């Protein structure tokens, strides 16, 4: 499938839904409590991410969309944290209403040795007040003309009520906007007037009142949902079996999923509605959008926690002839979520950096020995301007884009990032490596970035040089080679 998703960055999307904070406590466990027969988790790290409709927003922003969000939160520190996280993403939050008496929904997950040990929930599920409803509808009315698609994320926390949906449908129909909802509950008739629903197989079975055991019962469930909600389309996601798009008067459109290792399915539905909505808003058909959404969901279930997917990940996955090395190169915005994901999986990250212009045996040894110090090796290479400043005019001999491809071909290297010399501190802050390696021709005190690495609990490891060899020396020998 050859689809250009560059149009994603031109899209303005409105998200209406239940907002929540997802908190993760990461730790280790090696003993049972003497007080009760339960595991003792020694907490090593704590993360806060956007959950519920917030994860839909996060996915949209990571794909380049401009997003406005509407929802209800409490006047508490968790509501404030939500606002701060949205502000960091550059999201329009004028539609978020602080409702008196409502607490901000929060889910705390405790994970030890990559195993989900326990989840604690704080939530209010009572329906929003009439005043909150009117404020949200007013906000939608102000934004609808410039919005390309409206996405509704229903987590059953009291925001997506029948009255709210009725008013939303009236506004979106008047302005002829596509409206897609990720539904919740047993009565899908409340979503009448929307463009499409994206229930999973279990949700579809419960809403249709039948057990889905094969293609025929799946089709029957879809037909009942289409009739109950007076819809033209419904997309039923079926986990490892992909998804099926049902449209009135058409044969079901079946999308198969590539088999991937599944770490965590939480948030996959958020990714589906975000990518599908962004695709149809960009001019793709619902069928093409479903294929993209299925691809994105397949990527995100390979990550731990409520995660997002990037344009590059989707583009690489849908290429008819993918470059097997291109996935190794990461940009700065991709490093922070990548590092968090790796640490959640219990991986030990090793970072090494340098020019690596004109690759030689000493570099190969550095990479091989560095990888032995951990599970994942990230190689940061200086950009062309930095190499020129360090090495002088005439360098680099090999441009950054080609150095990336050469390094990506090495099995010992997992990821490659291009940076400027001034960005080393920022790079380390993003990756937070457990180990920073450098050649044995340095002392630990001379290694740039040592203090920053140690600040985050990491350490510097010097790799002994096996030969007195350098790129500069090789270049000098080539220039002075006597062809006579």
C-alpha cells in the first residue's frame, strides 16, 4: 500500500471525550511482604501520561494534526496536570471545563518486571451538569467551521451523554462534518446521527446482544448496530484478526493484521479512532483510513502503556518495499517516548556518540563492546556542520544521511540519531542512558556529557582501543598514497 500521509499536518481535529491521567509506577520485585502474601514492589520510576480521550489527542499531535479538545475535569491537582500536559503539546484547551464536585479521573498502574501487578482507579462517573454540557456545545459551535473531523472518545465517565451526543450530531450534521466515535455501553442508539463507530469485537457483541463466533455472527452484529444507531458505517476491531468495515449496501471490507509481538493493548482503540479520523479528514476513503488505522494499532500494541504512533512508523510499515534499515534512525521528538518504552520493558540503554566519518575497525569494536554493556545501543552521530567544526574543512568525507545508512546496517546498533554538538546535554536528557561509552583514548573526566548521565543515575564506561587507528589517519594516508 503506497499512501502519502503528509496531508496529516494540514488537519484541524476536534476531540470530545473523557479525559484522564494515566500514572505508571515502574519497579522490581524479588520478595513477598512479611505482612501479607503479596509482592513488594521497589519503585524505580514514575510516569504520567494522557489517558482516555487525552491519548487520542496525543496520537493526533504525534502525527502532526492541530487539535482542540473538549471535556470535563475536576478542580484538583490532577486536572491541573492534565492541562499542563496538553499545553506542552500545544493543544487548544478552551473546551475543557472544570466542574465543581467532579474529580479528575486517574488510573494508576503498578508494573514490576514488565508484569502488570495492580491498577488503582479514582473516577467520577456521574453525568455532567447542564451547565458543563452547554459550555462544551458552545465551544464545539465556535470551532466546528474550521474543524475537518470530530472524534468522540467515550470511556463511560459521564461526559458522553445522550443529550450531549444529540446536540453534537445536530451541529456536525449542519456543518457536514465527519464524526467518529469510539463507543461504550450497551445502548448504541445514543450515537444516532454520527458518521461511524469503532467498537471492538466484545463491545459490538454486547451492544448487538449476540455472541460473535464467526463471520456470519459478526456481520449480524454489525447489521444490528447499524440499524440501532441509524448509521451508514461501523468499523469493528477484532484484535489479532484485524478489523472489518461494514457499510450499508456493500460487502464487508476485511483488513488483516500483520502478526506482531503484543506487549500492551491499552490505548489501541484510541490509536484507531485517531488515525482513522485523521485519514478521512485528509481525503482518504474510509477503507484506506481503516487500513492505516489497523497498521497503526498493530504498531502501538508492541509498546508498553498508553502509547502513540509516529508518521514515520506508519510510513515505514505501509511501504511496498520497505527499507529495513530506515526504522533505526530516530528524530529528537521520537527519542523521549522510545526511551520510556524501552525502560518500561526493562531494557538497559547504552549510548555512544561521535562523528564516525569513514567507518573503520576501531568503530566496529567500539559498537560491539558497547552493546555488551546493555540491551539496546543508541549511536548518536554529529551532523555535518558539527563534524566540520570538530575536524576542519573538507570533513565530513561521508555526509550524515549516508553515515546513518552505513551504521544502520550493523547488527550491534539498534538506533541512530543525528545531533549537533551543542545538543548533547539535551540528547542525554531525552534518552537517559544507563551507560555512556567512549573510546579508551579518553579519561572518564574528559567525556562530554558525563555529569548529565550521572545525574540520571547512569555511568560512563571506557572501551579500550584494540588498534591505533583513526579516520583522520586513514584520510591522511589516502591523500599521500603514491600511485607511482
